[in-house]
C-alpha cells in the first residue's frame, strides 16, 4: 500500500511524499489525498473532510426503543436532510462542518440540529493542526485553495488516496470489493444506507466487521477515474 501510494521507493526507502505523510496523524490513504489536494485545487475542502473523518459520527445517536425511538430516529433523519449529499458521506460531512462554521461554531445551533458540539469542536481543532502541517508541505507558489461547488475535484482527489478501497454494486444490492471480490454492505450510519441511494461504484474509508462486513464513509465514483 505504501509503495502504491508513493510513500516508499523500489528499495523501500522513504520518498519525499512519504516523509510528508509521516508528519500527518492520518491513515496513509487520507494523507495522500490531502497532499494531492494541491493538484486538484481543493485543499480547503480536503482539510475539512480529513478532520471530520478523524472524529466520531457527528449526529447524536438514537438508543431509545419503541415509539420514542422511532420518533427520535425520524427527527434525526429530518435533521440530516439539511446536510445530506445522497451519494457521498464525505461531502455530507463537509456540508455539516461548513454549516457549523457558518453558525459561528455555536453550541445551541448544534443542539437544534441534532449534532454533537464536542465532536465538531474536536474536528475544528484537528483541522487547524492539519492546516499547519499542510502549509509546511506545500512547494513554492502553491496555495491551499478551495474548489467551491466542484465536488468532482473533491471525489477525484479522495480517490487518489483510496483507489485500493473501491467496490461495485451487485445485482443482490450488496457491494463487492474490486480487489478481493469480498461482499460488503454500507455501514448503517452511511447516508447511502440511510437514504437507500446505491451508486454503482463507490470508494470507502474503512472496513468494520460485524454480522456482515461493513464499509464506512462511502462516496460515488466514476470507474474511469481509476485508470
């Protein structure tokens, strides 16, 4: 994996990008995507996504059973709809943080939207630290820029790190990983699972072993991008 990401060379020596990745307290795939954000012009967005992927699920969990639980779950889904990009957990997390930022990092705003203030505040701190590291890694003339509403640039940038974590939709509604052909399902917290939107091709962050093999943080991709 480190070799395919360019972190080590043919002699297993650390490369320049490998040394930069080692400075980041992130999964190597996410570090790679963050460093490649200069090429895609979406550094501002990738900093936020990296920070949000480093903290707990931001929405308040529903543990109640019966009618109270159903009502709480319904409210949570209503709260989520304001932020959801149905084909991407990464973009949904980005929307959540942007709205938190626009609120002035307000705790009352979090409470009214079913979001955990503690978790989002932690993401804010992580983002600030990652920004300092990314600034040190930039070459002369490069700037940490924003791609605005160009989510294709964001998804391509993420795929530059997560190309080994790709799955294709099967006719039975499950996904099969591209490399090992293992059957996986979206994690219950994924917007793809919650809103039942199943893109044909997705990349994912991690694998969780439960009664089934679940994948977290899914985002729709175009398979042509893999080439």
